[in-house]
């Protein structure tokens, strides 16, 4: 019943916004734009008005006005969705909301509604952040504090577990923090596992006697628990798992070089075993979790809105390797294709080669572009297209950087290299 109530409530929010009629494009400025805000966003930023103030950077400028309901100590990227005919929603983009104090007025400008990307019948915005949480009520917190011993036990248990959650859009949270890219996830797991400064919020360290190291402090009771949404793609799931495994690989590699002066792979069996005891790989793939359940602390994705993605955008100049018609394209294989050097090398390549489009940067546009392409049986990259669009400028850059990637290690099926369809999310985030 609770889930049904949430579905009906949020559907009514969109219906209420769409009930206000907007003549688009405007004939004069400023013009009020209908909108609705999810409860999670409204808890911090009570948006009280959106004004379209004119044209700008290939789209339209919108002024967001409101008052803070509660403190938020950092700026935050929040998703905007177009509401159009039939109460359908499509992604408009992600924009920064400012850090605020309770009662503070806020006002900022975004650029959206780009020509060719605004849906027909555009009638306002839906503002929602599926990774944002409303803190538990003070009463429930006080109730927990009255039972000291269980609270302490829970605190100890919680500090030893890093909860990693993947939502249906492939977005990741780890330890309550929004993760911008897989490289950041790897670094967060490394810090969690090593706990270099004996932080009381990270896994407790215990003294153990390990060959070659004598007595050493380790976090042997830690656990990285991974949950995913039922609609999370397998590509997103596997990419997250690879980023977590990379953390252990890097920690062990660094320790091998520090202790033995050589790579982990060149260490003897006994040396590798000792290093693995210092950094035991405790990853638990917990499977699918209903993020919207009433007793879950996981931030729920929007269950009420069917996000209708924009049509795939194809840029003709992106290099495309033609495949022989007899070369079947697989979507599932025994061994997935891999970037040369692995996930870490791919993150470095993207970091070095992605360029933030000037127009998008000046307009404050950011978000996740999802690109689908084929890794050929010879490792070549081809047939790239955007399957989740944020903005035409970001789409174009995502396709460009995919088009200049080096040849991959091809996927394998039955011991032979084959062509595989691959999906890759690329995150554009302003600093």
C-alpha cells in the first residue's frame, strides 16, 4: 500500500505541474514556468518559482528562486526533467544547487530547453535527485540513542561495512556519498579498506601477526557490500565490481613494491599470501535490492516516472570500423572485451582526453551521457551512438572521446575473439 501511495502521490505532482499551461516558445520575457519538486529536494531547497528570462547559448535561460528549508553544506547536482504532453518526462540535464542555510534565499540561473532537444508539448520541469536522502526524524534518532549498548554495537557494525548502491540509471553511491566516476569509487574503497589514519568512522583495525610483517594493524573485518536495482544494466554492475576489485589490486601492488621492491604478480606464493592477509578481499555481491522499500536506507530512484529517453544521437564524423556481415555482434559473452590496461587505465584515458565543451561549462550543464558501441573481433571501436542524452554538446564530446580510444582486447566466445556490443556511461561534472 505504501508503494502504491508513493506512486500516486508523485504522479499527481507531475499532473499538477502539467495542468498549468505554458505557451512554448515564449513570446515575451520573463515568463513563469510550471514546475514540481520532489520531497527530497524540497526538504533542502524549497523552489518557489522558475522564470524563463530569455535566449542564451543555443537554449533558454531559467532563473530558479526559492528559500532553504534546511542546511545543505555543499553545492549539489540535481536532475531536471522536461514535462511534456501526456505527463511524459525526458531528461533535461543536471544543474548545481547552491549550498544553503535554513531560511536563506537562493537564486541562480541555468540554461536548458535547447533547440532540437526540447520535447514537443514542453510544459514545465520536474526536479528530482534520486540519490538525495531526507534525514531520519529526530524522534526516531532519539529513540535509538536511549539504548546505548545496541547503538554502540550498530555503530561498530556500520563502520565495518561500505555499502555500494547502483541505481537503475547506473549512478553509484558508496558510504552515503555520490560517486562521480569509477576512479573515485576505487579511491574510496582503498581508503575504506586501508583506513590509514585509524578513522573511527572507517573499519576498526586489529593487531595481527602476519609472516614478513610481524605485528601489523589490519581491517580484516571490513566488508564491501554491493546492491543493485532490478533495472541496473549488467554493464554498469560489472564496471562497479571491477572498480572495487581494482582498489584491492592497487593496495596489494603498492604494498608489494614497498615491502619487497617488486610487483605483486612477481612475488612468491608465500609473499602474495602474506600481502593478501594484510588486505583481504572481502566483497559481497548482495544482488538486487528494492530501493523503495519502507525500511531501506537506500535513496530510492523515482518510481513514479517513466523516463522516456531522447532518441539516439549519432555523429557521422566518429570513426566507425565496418564489420563483415558474417561477424555476429554479441551482447553476452564468456569473456567481456576490455580496455588495454583495464578499468584503471580506461579511467586515466578518459580523464586525459575528455574536454568539457565551453558552451556546456558556461551554461552549468552536467550529467551522465551513456554511449553504446561495438568492440570488434579485432578490438576496433565502431557504431558508436548515444543511448542516453543529456545535452547535444556533451553528447558530441562523449562520442568524440569514444571514437579516439585505442583498440581494446576483444571479447571471447568459445575461445575465439568476437564482436561485442558494449555500453559505457561517461560522467560530465563541473568542479
